[in-house]
C-alpha cells in the first residue's frame, strides 16, 4: 500500500491518509477483504504520530470502508452503496458541476474535466 503525505495540502494528515486509502479502494488496489497494514507500520513509514493513522482508520471505519478488529487489524469491507447513499454522494458532485457552469465552462469542457479526473482516479495518476 503506497500512501503519500503532501505538506502543502491544507487537509489534516489523517484526512490525507484516509482519502489516499479511499482512492486505493476506488481504483481496486484494495479490494474487499484486503488487510490494511498495522497503524504502527503506516505511522513509521510516513514519519507521523500513530494516533494520526489511528484517527484515519477510525474515520474510514465510521464511513463504512473498513472494519477494525483489535488484534486482527483493519480490513476493507464492501463498498457497495444503497440508492439513498448514492443520492448523498451526488450532492457534492452536483455542487461542483454547478460551480463549473457558473465559471462559464461549456458542457463539453465540463465532461472533459470529469472524464480526465475519473481516468486519473482509476489509473492512479495524480
């Protein structure tokens, strides 16, 4: 599992870690049942406090991406979403699309941006 921290990023480190793990799940690099490395190992690899990684894992568990069993570690769980959850996920997308329209971009330009971002997510590009 490859995670990087960007010191220029305004998000807290635990959020960066959680978001990176979500991207790995989205790309299929971490599938259902895949174990995550121990908190101590990730903290040591990144040179951060282990409480930071523990917070990231708790956030992922709260959001339903992983389950944490003391002594057994963290494991990726099913990421399938219900129709209600899909509606909830569409809200920030709709907001972002609204901002692009208000910025004067055409539908073609917006679709190209969305396609590029999705391609980068799936392929692991940054």
